[in-house]
């Protein structure tokens, strides 16, 4: 493999990775909307989409075409620049986090090792947090720039909610960081390979962080659902009170961008949950020798775990009612946050005891 | 690398001017966010990944959200310029010039002889910074946290009167 020089090769491979990830993500988003409608329908004893294609499988295409051809309406008194900026910001930030997500092991082309990840940042986890912490602007600005009262309420609610739950989100993962001693997502997954050994005997329980950080995981996932504005924390777009919340005044493709970024954020959150607590791409069969099959298998395990989380999201939407606003705030500040702090404290004690004995 | 550095440096300056010159508060706040993010890119280009990311999380992602939230709550629209004070007109420009001169002088003095040298990347990951904070600078660190605690208590006391 001496056709390309190293930098050119690196650039080409990175571009290929970005293209593949974008394609897979957009397809995944389209089919999560289908899955959501199907699953919620079956929970409620309905059929869900059935007309377009077998079992409604072409419904996402039909929805996409519909969004494209809808009239694009902008409120007269809207702040034009920010009104246009908000959906683009939401979309870009939602996809940016995937730049550091490792979705599989590695394989070889000639003498070069290719990691299944766009960039392997040393502070990968913090990078994702930085990107998601900027995500609140898209919602707040969309609500403000529409110059309409329900979107404004929706924007204000979501900013308050996202700031409150971001704290718990950050605290929840500190336990995992303490255990693995790194912020590099790839290293975190590598530390979770294999099984737990207790006093020298193999327990056959996977070496995943969920078994040492169950409380951290619960706090993380609860806060993450609130961060993505999903049921039961979907107050920013509570239909019964706020029409559709921050995106009430958005139509056509701009609405579609908000819609897609919400689903992209769900995927991000599920990816982090998988990476931090469920061993990333580790799973049975990874001891095989064929390197190509190994890479495929690792992608399969990763995708399967992420899918389970996405299914859980939809399942909850079909099951739980929405929080009241004051309940939401008191739950975030008075329950989730103290539990997150306690988790760190206990983890610290355990780690100190563990390393000293 | 230096080309990107200069591009983002120019972006920082332009956005910083935007913060001061914009008449709509939300635009000023957004310009400030651009300043902070572009500064983070500069840190990144200098090899300080951790500082760059923390800059975005803390300043752009937390503090500025509160700014924007307050501006939205007050629903502040275009600013109306107040009647300019005479003293500001007389003293403003000379004071600004003096300040600029002083800053330039200080920076010039600080620069090494070969200013064209690209600074060699030093390891600035979370671990070395953590060691510095909790070993060499543990007293300032703790004092700062007490200061923050005092500020939080003060805010609670002030808010309590209104409740």
C-alpha cells in the first residue's frame, strides 16, 4: 500500500468514515421514527403505519418527501438571522458528537491500522459534553427568535431543564472516569474487555462498568433522557400546554431539522451509555482470529446495544406520563444531584480501599 | 497550522468587536459565545485539548446559557443609546489608546526573541493539570472554592428576601 502518502491516506480514510457515518446515521434516524410509531402503536393495540410499503417500511421516505414540499412559513416579526440559525445549529451539533464515538475495534489495510472512529481524542468524553452543552442554544434561540409566546415558554423551560440536568449528567459519569482513569472513549472500552475475576476465579460476568456503577448508570440515563427532551421529561414541547414548544413556529425542512437532531441526540446518548457502562463493542466471539470478521462483529455488538437503548426510549414514551414542571425541577435538584454526589463519594471510598488492600 | 491559528485569531477579534458594537443584547451575547468558542479552537491548536474543551463546557455551555436565559426572560430588544456623557467623549479615546499601548508593550516585552517560533506542544492533558492543581496550587484552589461557596450563599440570601 504505497499508492498514497500518509497524510493523503489519512485524509481519504477520514472522509470515507465521515461519509459512511453520516449515511448510517441518517438512515438510522429515519427508521427510528418508523420504529417509534410502530412500537408505540403496538403498545396501544394499534397497527401503526401500514400503507406505504410492507409494514409501512417506506413511511420514512414518504415523511421526508412531505417535509420537503411543505410550505416554509416564517413569522413576520421573527428575528430572521437567529430564526434561520437555530435549526442549523441543532442539526450540526447533534451530528458533531459522533466525531469521537468509537463504534468498533480496528482492522488492517496493508501495514496501516484503521480504527473504527473518526478521531480518537484524548478528551473524547469531555468533547461530547461540550457539544451537548452547546445544544441548549439551538432550542433557546429557536424559542426566542420566533417572537411568539408558546415557543418562548418552551425555550425558557428547556434551557432551565437542560442546565439543571446537565449537572447530574456530568456527575454520573465521574464514577466511571474514576474507575477507568481516562477520558479517552476508546481506552474506556478497552478497559472493559473480558470478564470479572473474583479471587482468581472467572465469574463469566462481562467486565462492564454497569456492575460497579449501577447508581451512576441510573443517574446518567435519567439525566440523559431529560437532556434529550424526551418523555417523561418532554416539557419543552408539552403539546397540551405549549402547542409544540420551541418549534411551534417552524415548518417544512426547518422543523425536520429539529426533529432529526432530537433523534440524533437520542442516538448519541445511547452510544455514550453503551460506551461507558456496557463495554462498548465488547461481546462474545471477539476472541476470533479473522481480523475483518472481528471488526464487523464489534460493530454488530455496538449497534445491538445502542438499539436496545433506543428501544427503551420508545418503550418509555409508550408507558410514562409527563412530569409536572415543579416536579421536574425538584426531582433534578433534590434527588438526582445528591444521588450523583453520593455515588462519587462512595466510589472514592471503594477505590481507596481497593487500591490499599 | 499557523494559518488556522490566524484565521481563528481574526475571528476572535471580529466577534469581540461584535460584542461591543451590537445594539441587540442577544446578538452581543451570541458574539461573546463565538469569541469563547474560537478561543477554544486556539487552545486546541496550541495542543491544550483539555483547556479547550473545559473552556467550551464552562463558559460557552454554562455561563453564557444563563446570560442568554436572562436576556430572553427580560425580552430585551434593541438598545436605546443614552445621552453621551461629556467626560467619556473627552477622556475615552486617550484612555483607550494608553491602555492599548500598555498592553502591547507588556506583550512585546514578554515575547521571546524569536517570536516566529511555533510554541512546542507541551502535554496539557487532564492528569498533569490535576497534579498541578492538587499538589502545587492546592491552597489557591481551595480558597477559590470557598469564594464560590460564599457567592452561592450570598445569592441564596438575596433570593430568600424575595420569596
